[in-house]
C-alpha cells in the first residue's frame, strides 16, 4: 500500500461510487485520530495553544486543499480548536481523496 502523502487527489465523477467499509478501513488505519461518521465522512479535532496557531493551521490546510483541489469543511471554534470534516460531496460519501488529504493535514500538525 502506498503512503497516502505521496498520492495526489483525483477528480471524482458523479457516476463513481463512494468507498465501502471494506475499502475505507485500510485507509483509515493509515491516518491517525480520524473518526468515520455514518460511513460518509471522516472527522478530526485539533487543539492549539492559542488562536494564532489555530488560524495558521487553518491557512496551511487551505493551501494543501487548493493544491489538491479537494476541500474540507473547516470549523475554527473556542479560540484554539479546529474541527476538520472530509467527505466527497459528489459521491455523497468517502473517496480515497478524503484519506489523502487527511494524511497531508496530519503532516502539518
């Protein structure tokens, strides 16, 4: 299995199917601390020393998301916490892209 951080997100088409549990469980094992919700999204919470660090983290995620053309939902709350939710909207579920982006996000924490 390839290192997810070495992969690039690929465009998904509406005719494609989301990953099944059998397909996403091995990918989930490659990212740390991410939780699958309803088999359609993965979520992880991050905590920082202060607002400035949390905001810098959000901005770094934005740069990665733009370069991958795969965009997470980002929630900055409580002045030092960030919640990231990944799903592939066109598939209404999970794709390999979600795990690629999760792995790349984990490298910046």
